[in-house]
C-alpha cells in the first residue's frame, strides 16, 4: 500500500500545456481534414519524383508536375493548360496557354469529345475521379464516402470552347450504379455565376442514395470535337465544418475530424509541421504566401512525405487548407496559433538534401525573413495599413487573429541555424517586441546534441543576445495566463523513442533551469523509432506506448512552470496512407478512430487545473507515476466574482501504473470546502488494456477499441477539515484519474 498526499501548491500551471501538432503527413490534409473529396481538384498536381532516388541528395529528391494525375478520361482527350508550371526544383516555368486560366497560378484541363474509349458499352464519354485512396497502386479504389440522405455540394469552374456540351454529374458506387442523385447542365455562360475570361462557376446540391464509397462521375454529352475547359472541381459534404460561416468561404474541413480534435480541448495548434516546413530539397519548402487568397491563386507543392509511399503516390499539397484556414481553425477551437516557418535550411534529417541559404544574401533577407514579418501583418495587422492584412480581410476575417508566438524552423540545428534564428528573431522583435520565438533543438532528445541550442537560449534569457528575447508584458502574453507567463524564448524538443525511454524521462524536467527559458516538447511519440524498434502497423500505437506517454506527461504537469507546451505527433492518418505508423487519430473515408494514445491525451488535457500541487509518496514504487493539478474557486482567471461564488474547488490527480502488478493506494487530498455546500464529488476513471493491444480501423466500416474504461462517481459529505481520503486499487498497466471537488 502506497499513501499519496496531495499537498501545497507549487506553481501556476501553464495554460498552454496541451496542444496539437498538425502536419500534412499520412494524407492528414488532402484526403483528411480537407472536406473536398476530389483528388487533384484543380489539375495542378505536383509530386515527388520518387523513382529518381540516387545516392546524392541533390539527385535523390526531385519534383515533377503531373496536372492530370488522379483523373480517368474515357472517350475524351484532356490537355493540361496554363501560363506556368512547376519545374523539377519547384521553379516557375512559363508555358503556352490557349486561353486565360482562372488565375495565373492555376492550370486547367481542356476536355474534347473524341478520345479513346475505356469502358465498353458506356452511353457517353466521361471523366472520373476516385478521391484519395492512397498511392498509385490504389488509383482505382473508390474513396468518396457517401451517406444516404446526406446533402453534398458540387462546384466547378467551366468554360465553353467549341460546340455544345452538356455535363451530367453523379457519384457511382459498386457496379457503376449512381449513389447520389444526378444533375445535368449545359456548359455555357448561363450555367452559373459568370467570372472573367468566359469562366462560369457552377454549384449544385446532390443527395446521397446509399451508404457506400464511390467515385465522381461526369458524363460528357455532345458531338465529337466539342470542347470545354474545367477547373477547381469540388465535392464535399454540405455539413462540413465552416459551412454557412462567411469566414470559411474558401477551404472547408471534414467535420468529424475537427470534432475529434476539439474533444482534446487543445490550448494551441502548431502548423503546418514538421519536416514539411523546410522541405527535402531547395524549392520544396513550405511558403505560406502560396496558401492564402482565393483557391485558384494558391500554388500547389509536392508533398515530401510521398517518399514513404512506393511510387510517389497521389500526394500533392493542394493548399485548399492553407494558413488562413489554420488560423480560422485555431479561432474556432479557442486555441492559440503557432505557425512555424522556413528558416533558410532545408530538412537536416538523414538522407535528405540539406541546403543552407546564405544568411547575408538578399534572398534570405527579402524572402525568408520578410515572410515572418508579412505573416505578422497577415495575422495581426490593420487591413487599412497593411496589404497582407487586407488579404486576411478580403478572405473574410477583418479582425486580427491574435498571433503571439511563431516557430523559427523545424528540427534545425548547428551554428548556422543559431545565426539564422538570431537574425530572424531580431527582425521579428523590431516589428513586435512581445512576439515569442520558438527555437529548434534539432532532431534528437539528448542533452549533448541539444546543448548548442540550450546554451544559446540561456544566453538569450540572460539578456546577453540583444534583440533576440521576447519582451515581457506585465501579466503574461495576453494578461490572463499567469502559468504560461512571459518566457523570453521557447526551445522546441522532439522525441520519438521507446516506451521504456519515455518512462525513464518522467523526471526529465525536474532539474531544468527556471531562468526565463521554456520548453515546448513539440513532437513526441513512444513509437520506438530512436530505439530501432519495428516501425510497422502491428507494433504501432499499442497500449504500452500510451502508458509510457502518460507516465511522461505526469512529469510535464509537475514541471509545468518550465514545460510550457507539449504536442503529440503526428496528429492524423488515413488508413491507406500510413507514412508514419503511430498516429493520434486514424480515419477512413467515412469513420474516425482515435488511438489509445489519443485516449491518454484526452484524459490528461481535459482534466487539468490552473495550479500544480506537490505529491508525496510514503513508499518507493518504481512503476507508479503521479501528478496533481487543480483550481480553487478564488483563483480562476476566467471567472468573475459571481461565477466564483457558484464554483467548487477541484483537484485532478493522475496515477499511472506501468507495471504488471496492481498497486494499492491511499490518496489524501485537501480540497477547500464552500461554506454553503455540504456535499463533495468524487470521480474515479480508470483505463486499462493489454500492453500489446491497439485500437484498429480498416478501410471499410468503423473502428474497434481495446481499452476498458471504468468510471465511478460518488457524492460524499464534506467535513470542516476539507481533507479527503480515498482508497484505490490501480490495476496493472492502467491510468487512473481521480477528480475531487
């Protein structure tokens, strides 16, 4: 039997401790968060030329444009048209174009009746798109989820070229039978909303007829030789996140995925990554300016994570979900935005093509640094004074987004990175002295490789590197975050290690210096990567990894005065696109299945108070890890006096048993009693599973859970001492939450 006493408060707990890390990996954006089910919707596809792997990095990573990939043409010819295209290194290459595109950055398809027939006996020539089914081996896999009775929105840009053409739009399922009702219209200037240069935007509502996966099917009806232009084809559930909200007038999000993220109550969202920020070769870095504005204006980019597929796959970044949409998502979630930008160094992971932009060059100053300054304007600026703020306003959000922190590079390291970080930070602070800059500690979670970054961060916090530290405000960054406070700099540590390693790191932060520096543990997963453990589906996301992460998170809560933020990575994965095997949330076209790691994250993030409390154990227990946070009614910064009068004090105690034997525990906790309330509330929630079990989901149907959850709620009489004593048995391999109020 172990007695645990929850004692005096130790410090205000960081309000931003639990957040989410989003990166377009595993089809997390296109094919996932992006509500549009049409793959390569705008005929702008740019892909990793995966078959060009070479020993030298510069030859290994190449980019190719394939504007018609993902589309099937039957009885028609399709020609890609536009004024420019991406070259091998992402450069803009001018091309001839027979008629103006919707936007100079957008290509389109010119469709003419009379191509080779693929389907015997088809009544009409046709165009098909199967959606996001994974890599090229699955190019014919129907991947658009249709539900009976659901409403769907079809939109496209069309332009008549020659002859009379009609289009009949539907979605076909098994046996090529329609699974939504069909709509037919003529391609002419009366088809929809007229745009410039003869383009017309058509918009129609379709209704689902079955619960099935299907493919978008467009019959092309007309005489041989008749032609039309097609661009920006969209099919999405009308009940997508953002539907009907004027600020969500461009990219929209898949509702069930957003709701799964919202259930974590994230305090922040980091975007867009991840290695995708710096790219694998020059020209592949993420440029936020390519991702804002009207959808046709966004310049697609190859997704570096396509190298995880055997053939380069169907993986292009369409940027239908861009920086504007990420900021809007943060606002809807009540989360702080943490955008992370290219710092002038491409990905430094092994076998990539790391190149360094000269810090003294015009390109570094005018492009790399300026992107940070313009982003601050885009997020926070006055639309009447800043062109980039005007872009935000014109997209539907005249109010500022309240950006107060920004990441400088991802997993970068070395002396050149430190120089670049200082140069960027000085420019940022000259524009906004209070903007918090996040510095990368590199790839590895070990003291020696991180030492250069941490030594520099301590110098910044001590005021020895003028202009690089964020200026402190009187009461935290925005006045209501005493726990997060006003750190001078955050250091971003990453760790993909074994469950055993994470358990051993539960006291990692006990001796970190409290000197104005803060930790952002920005990417973590107990997936065994650094321990050379198997990286396959069967070994990924097992309960033993979630247990280890829970043990580690108790240490983050106990040290939440210096550990300011944490986020698991990756966040999302389509079941056919596991570039990274261990993920927080998995999904197929119709269903979402959170992992066991998600269940741990949710238990911790939704039961977290504003103050950390000391936990004392009266006996050694190597497999037992404990943390406690809580709120007193008079200490909540988000409540006025009237609200506080109706609130109870709370304590949230997490107990993690990583061992194979159950542990008997007596928990003592003092919780202040409100004088007019004679009752106390006790909530005990326990999660258990076999260490090697995992939640599962396939391509079809819903998922299955492996976790056993037991909940016990009790009402207890209060006594004047305010002390509560609770006897518990912690099962083997379990996580227990005790909530007292």
